[in-house]
């Protein structure tokens, strides 16, 4: 029985050896080594004095490591010589360089250029796909994007997306056509491809190339929200393949991509684009985000739109989209930054006024009605004089604060008390109209005024003469006495103060 083990020796020694083990009948193990001679002979054999010794044979047949390095260098040099010649670096003058510059072609003048990759970037649920549909319709019909940016001419446009984009497209396209006055049945320059679940797949890239060439498209908008790759590097590689595919087919690519993180309502900047996967292919961009949080049921979307690109385009707009409560219309209005700043200041002031209003109503709902004077209410509200005065006057003008006893004229001689009017009482149509002037300037009828005057007027002297005389009481005698007789003795509780004697200052005589 024999066992062979192959051993590969380092090629620096130029040999390969085979180790063979064999068990004899006596149980002993014999080992033998078979050495294979190299296929080449060393170029510079080492001379030896004793040519018959085994050490000299090994030394003669062992190649030097420097010989292998020289052979490798010679092979690489031969490959460089046999390879294609490198193109020399061109040297252009400024005049030659400017002469090679081609005039820039535009899709939307001053906004989107042709043959340069563009991106529509924004958080999820920020109306990116809806704006993409509006852009496709404007480019295909030669109309205006968002009712403001006119297309250079009508282009052949294609929209590519997955199954998730189909409900948005089918719902928005009729509303957009009704708002823009375009008949979709006659718009043959706009085609849709909504069965591409994974745009970055190599098979789909080839399908996209054939689709662009078949329809002779000039602009391709790709909804890249359905990427299944998790790593940003893989997404960047797929986006580059899509951009290369479109540019080689002669179409301008526009990618609709989401941001990596959700963003609060604010205007996006170039820093947000730098952190996205599409920043490697973006030569021009439309950054979308909400200006205010969406209120369910209102159908109104208030957005920020930041435009930028390598051609020098840069602007910031506010976009107000009204879809209606039932989502059956498409009305777009663009607003400039100063108008938005004024609106923001007004909204902040309104929010502050609403906060103070509800704070004052909360104080008046908890205060004791007997202590509900204006001074006590202000002390418990903790507001400053200016804030309290404006809030108080606003509630009085709205009829939410009224006098607690406005119908009783006799209560007006003391500090007035106020009460809080319930909101249900304000919304009651059958309630009498409230005029704040009635609280400030009391209004009486003629009968009420005569009754009040009769009640408060002193008795007439003629009425006293008609009354029968009666003996005067002791109190009346005292009241009729002279002022000197009315003087009462001092009270023992308040004794008169003793006058202080001034001490005479003793002047010291000078010696």
C-alpha cells in the first residue's frame, strides 16, 4: 500500500518535488522524494570547483531570484511595446477652446438645459411625482410648467416608473389637462412606461434603451423611488447606468429621487443634494419640500421649490397647489420669497394672538365671578400690559367678554365685573346682536332714564313743606346745631401728641 503526497516548492528554487510514503510488510514507513527538473536552464550558472559533488549539482541547477525579476521586467516591457500607442495630451489655446464651445440648448429656458442630467429631489410624500407629471405635460405640449416656466418647444417625452406611480399618473393627468386646456387624446408626443419595477437592473437598462429608440424620445423622466438596493453606492452605480443609457440614446434624463432622511418643513439646499445618492449624476436640480405641514381634508399643499444647475440657474419659489377637498382639481400658484416672508410673519402673529386668546379665556373660566375685575384678571394671566391690552380689546370686540351686570345701572358705581361668553352663545343665530359700544357707553330708553333719575334725585323742598310737622328728634337737633356745638371731645384712644421741646444748642466757648 502506498500513499503519495504532492508538495509544491517555491518557484524561486526552480523545482517541484513529490513526497511519496509507502508502508512495508513489516509495518515500517518508507519515504522517497522525487524532484522534477525545471523547464528552463539558468542563464548564469554558478561555477564550482567540484563538479561531481551533489551540492554542486544543486547549486548549478538552482536559478537566482534576480533572474526571475529580469524576466518579468522584460515581459512587461514587451507588452507595453506591443500595446496601443497612448494619445498625447492635447494643448489648446484659449481661442481654440472657446471655438469648440457649443451653444446651450434648453428644455425650459433658464431652468432646465438639454443633454444634461437633472434630478427632482425631495422627501417622501412631498408631491414629487405630481410635479413630474406636470413637467412631462408641459414639455410634451409646449406649455408652461407650474403655469410659469414656458417650454422652448414641444418635445417627445417618456415617463418611466413602477406600479406605484400608476395611480398617481392616472389620477393627475386628467386634472392637469383640464387646468392646462390640453386634450390628452391628441397628445401623441407623451408616452408612459409603468411596468419597470427595478430601473437599475441591467435587463431593464437594455429594455429602456430599446424603448427610447423605438419612440424617438428627447426627454425621459424616470421615477427612481422603487430601487431595491439598500447601499447608497449601489444606487449611485445604477443611476449612472440609467443616465448613460439615456444620453447615449439621445434623450435628456430627469430622475425623480427621494432624500435619505425625512426633513421638516423648510427650503432644501445644496447640502441636502450632496447627501443624496443622485448627487453624482445631478447637473441640474429641482429640490422640493413642504413649506407647511399638510392639513388633512384641506386639499392644499404649500411647497418650497429650489432651482439650480451648472448653467448658472438659481432661484427659490413658493408653490401653492390646491387639489380641492375631494381632490378633483389642479390649481397651481407660484409665489416669490418676499410675499412668503410677509405671509410667514402674519401666520406667526396670528398664532401668537390665538395663544394669548385661549390663555385669557382659560383664566376667566377659572376666576371667581365676584373677583372678575379687569385688574384681577390681568394679575392671574401673567401677561405684560401691551399683550394683555391687545388681547382684552380683541375679546371685547368679538363679544367673548362682557360686563357681568350690564342691565343693572346701580352696579356701575363700583368697579365692574366681567364674564366670559360661551362659544356656543356666540354662534347662536337667535341671540341678540352684541355691540361693544354698549359696554363702554351705556344706552337707556327714556323710561329707564327717568326712573333712574327719580330714584337717585334728592327730595324736593316743596314736598317737605306739604308734609305735617312733627317734633324734631334729638339727632335732628344735633344736626341743626352750629358747627361750634358739633365739635366733639377728643377720643381717649387718640390722645393729642405732646409737643416736643427743642433743645438749645450750647455753644462751646473758645479758650
